[in-house]
DNA sequence: TTGTATGCGTTATCAA
DNA sequence: TTGATAACGCATACAA
C-alpha cells in the first residue's frame, strides 16, 4: 500500500520541525540557514513529498480549482472554451472541474452549490442565460468569483461580444448578396443569447426595409437535428425564403442538409450564414459562412480573471471582444473571390 | 461577505454537539431521538449548511473527484468520452477534473502527480499509449485507481475494443468495394493506437493477398490538416491508390478535402474509411464511412469502475467492447443502398 | 534562525 | 442517546 509522505515525516528525516519544512518549501521566510534548507529539500526529495493539497486548501480557505459550467462539452462551441480555460489554468497551478448543464436551471444551481461546497477559487459560467436567469437572481454571489461568458441577465463580470451588432452584420451581409426573404433559426425564447441575436436580426431587417416574417422564425435547441427539422418542415409547408441566419453553426449545418434534401442549391437558391465559426465550417461543402468569436480568448480571459480574483489582485475589466464575419461559399452568391 | 455555516454553528443553534450534527446529517447511527434529529435538520436548513467537502475529504482520506486525462477536449473523439464520464459521475456525487495532455508524456506525468496530490478517487486515462508508455512504466500505481481507455502497454484495468480486428474489417470492406491499392493514414509510430491498428491493417491486406506499400503509409498527428497534407503530398508525388484507411476521422476528412482539390471523386476514384465515427461523419458530403466505437459506454464504464474502486466494492471486469463498421457513401463504390 | 501551539471543519473513538 | 476529545496535514502567530 502506497503511503504519502507528510510534512512531519520530512521534518523527522531532516531533523527539524514541520514548521521549518513548510517554510523552506514555500519560501516564506528568507531567514533560514542554507544548511537547514538543503537538508529539508533533500529529505523532501528523498520521500517524494508533496503537500496534501486538501490540507493546504482547508487551512487557506480556498482551493486552486476553477469550476467550469457549460451546457455541453460535446458541443464544439464549448469545448474550445473549455480547452482555453484549462490551458490558462494549468500554468498557474489551477485545476478545472467540468460541469455540463444542458442548460437546465436545476443543474446550474446544483453545480453552483456543489462548486461552492468544494471551495473552488471561482466559476467560469458559459452559455447560460437561461429562462431570464430567474433561478440565479437574488442569489448571494458574495465571494463567489464568477465570470460569465456570453449574454446573461445578471450583474456579474462577464465577457462577450456585441451579439446584436453581429446579428445585424449577418443580415446586412445576406442583403448585400441579394437576399430579401430572410429566415431565422433561433434557440429558445427564454435564452438570453436568442433574445439579443433576434433583436439584432430584426434591427438588421429594418435597416434594409424588411421585417421578419413570423413564419420564417424557427425556434430550436441549437442542435443539428433541430436546424434540419426546422428547414425540412418549412419546405414541406411551402415557405418561401432565399436566406437563412442560423444563431449557431450546428443549426446551420442541419439547415444545409435539409436544403440539399429538397434539391435547393446553396447559396444560389438559399444563402446560409451561422454563428460560432466552428472548425467544421471550413470542412463541409459548401464551406459555411459564420460569425466568428475569439473563443480561446474568452476562455483564457475568464480563467485569468478568476485567478486574479482568487489572489485578490486588481482585476482587469473584461470588456467586449470583437466578432468577425467570415463570408464563405454558403452565402457568397456570386462565388468565392479568388 | 458571505460566510459558510459550519457544523459547529448548526450544533449551537440546535443546542447539541457537532458530533450529533454529523451523525444526524450522515444518518450514521440509528439511535438518535427523533426530536434531536429534527432540531438538527431544522437548524441545518435554516443556516443553509453544507459540509465543507475539503474537511470531509481530509478526514476521510479521499475526495469525491475523478481525474480525466485526455489528449485534447477539443477533439470530438474525447469530448464525447468526457461527457459520458461526467454524466456517470454526477449522480454519484463525483466531480470531474479535466486534464488535456496533447499526448505529451511530461504532461501526463504532471497530471498523474497533480491528481494524486489532490487525492482524487481515481483517474480515467484515455488516448494515451504514447511512446510505448515508457514514462509510465515502473510507476507506483498502488491505490491509484486508474482505468485506461484505449490501447496501452500498461498492466492496468483498461476498456477498449479489438482495434486489430477493426482495422482488418476496414481493409476487407475496401477490398470488397474493389480497392486493391490501399493507403493508410496513421498516427505516430510510438502510439499504441497506431501500432495495433497498423498491425491489423497489414493483416487485412495479407488476407486479400496484398501488402502495404511503404509509400502508401503516411504518418501524422490525427489532425485534419495532417490528413490533408499527407494526401496532398502523395498526389503531388504521383502515388497511385484507390482506397484509404485513415486511423481517425479527422485525418479522413482532411484526406477527402485534399482528394477533392486534386479532382478525385469519392468513392469512385478513391474510397475512404476512417475510425471513430464522429458526429460530423454524417454531416459531410459524401458521408464518411467509419469504424464506430461506443464512446459513451467507454466513459460511463470507466467512471463506474473508478467509483466502485473508491468505494471498495467488487469491481466488474471491463472487457472488450464491440466495434461497428458504418459503411457510408465515402466507401460504397456502388452507391448507398436505399 | 527555529520550534511550539493552535486551528481550518469534519468524523471516529471512546466514554458517559 | 449524546458529548468530549483527538486526528486528518498543513500554515501561521507567537515564543524562544
């Protein structure tokens, strides 16, 4: 049976007190004789001593752990954020706890509680904004060190982009390509992300003298099947449209699949643009136009903020990140410029 | 400032000792008067008391946490496993710590150490099998509760599939489709996953009276670009082949992209089959044939094994999972059956 | 320059 | 049926 070495064992071996061991290994006090320090380090080495992080955390009142709450790690949008969070946390000695909520409010609450029990240094909360965040309002967030990624209706530090402007840009782009009957594949009305993008969409349409035909607003769950079903149903019902703004790439991909099934050419008959700019966007045929967000920076920044908070350092203001419209074959009616 | 309630605070409020609080809330002893128990529960409720899991773990010597070590959460193959691990852990009260290694041996070691420091209940180690696992041999695994997913050269409980047979099946499939010059997009020679799949490939070729042309064995890093570059280079060099077995879907997708660039039709000129059966496989055009693994079961089973070990329960033998060859348009030369 | 004593919050042992 | 005490491993205030 494997037994971990403790500070006391190191102390005994080095012929000093556990206090001294702690001091040497943490470099707390400069006033330690080199000889003693060497003996301690030697003993620690020999015993392969590692401080029990549980004990350290209990003593210090906080762990070197970041909770990451996302809807679904299996969603390409979030795993890039997750990766970035972990990459930023690792060199700082922080671990990342993975929490998938499927956007279920109870699960969000469950994890918020669980993570607090675990005394995490902070929580990165991405992709929430569910149900107007009712379930999260009025919570006592004191000392919780939460950073949000994406639109929420909460008074907490958050990083994100101007989704409204992004949505407007998408509509203008399709308009420039000659689209006049623009459809929208959204999420759920209660999702903040849906609300703000829809608002932008309506504004964009207004800019070009159009408005959203209620029959061309299709709600879904941001899944590929959901996008497919929306378009499939619309075609079955004889809806007319020449452009689609999908509020995420998964839905856009599903839409393309359905359009193809119904013999529509893309972008000739229907131009399509999504949100997220997932890696697949450049793999599929035609390549998918999309609004791109700096997901890695989202994750890195969020992690960095948490760590700064945990260390009681001055915390930089997150601010708004830029988006980029990647025009590709799926929406370039005149063809892709060489 | 938010202050957590402690067992002592609950005890004071209920007019009992912390010991009693612990007993009531953990249901340890039946011999507790209902009245006392009620008072304790009431006080706990009122104070929103949650046991400090750090203290509990320190006392008990183990946390309710599972370490998940994978090459890259941004890889579609692993995030499904990750999701399954988390789904299996959550209802049992276990949290999951995410660790990305990029298959770097030092990082694998780093995380193994870190996780041990954190007293995790166990470690799910997926996608390793790097460098003949030299760096992991001779380690003291006692009490580490490790479960491996995928091929490794280590004497530890592992779950996986018969990759050799899967590879053979892939070759036989292409052969049935009329392919005679079969190329291979592999990983790195030191990866166990590469070794075993390559062995199967050679066997499959032998079965049909062929053998692997060294010029048709292309090594890479399982990335999309890597698959693209391999095929692109091969075409530039005038290599002749009518079938490709890619050891993962990412590489297969890259290969298809390169084939298309060079004007080759799929599967007419070149039939392609991959491994992993990623969700994208059915989204791209043509749909990608692939060897499918029950990734969710991998993750669920691994998590369950860890939890059983942590609870000192009898541990089921993991065993071998079945694979399935999904024949789709990218390899069905005669077209997809209706 | 180093050691002793104390406490972080919990649970297990023993005694009452 | 309940409580006092000790211990998990560490870091800190204080003493020497």
